[in-house]
C-alpha cells in the first residue's frame, strides 16, 4: 500500500485557491500520546512527508497588504 502525500491531496481538491499562501501551511498531527502537534511548513517541505491518518492541513491565505506602493505627497 502506497502512502499518499500532499500533492495527492491537492489533486483531489483541484489545487490551491488563488489566494493560497504556499509558503505558510500548518500541519496538525496526532502524536503517539494523543497530543496534537502543529508544524508550519511550506509546500515543498509538506510534500516530502507522507500523510497519516488524523492529519489536518490548513493553508493560510496570502496577506491582503498591498505591496510595492509608491505614494507622492
């Protein structure tokens, strides 16, 4: 049986949304003692880890802050 990775999950979900921050993804995983552990990862780091039963993944949104603004006052 082959374990699924994050790319497989993305394919099931039709990919990232347009405002997804691929550099800020939170993986929530159950430890052996039942405690939940949170890791902040980017897309490539998360894709290297096989998913486990009980994993929860939250993809953060890109910030709404405008960038590269020039103001002339």
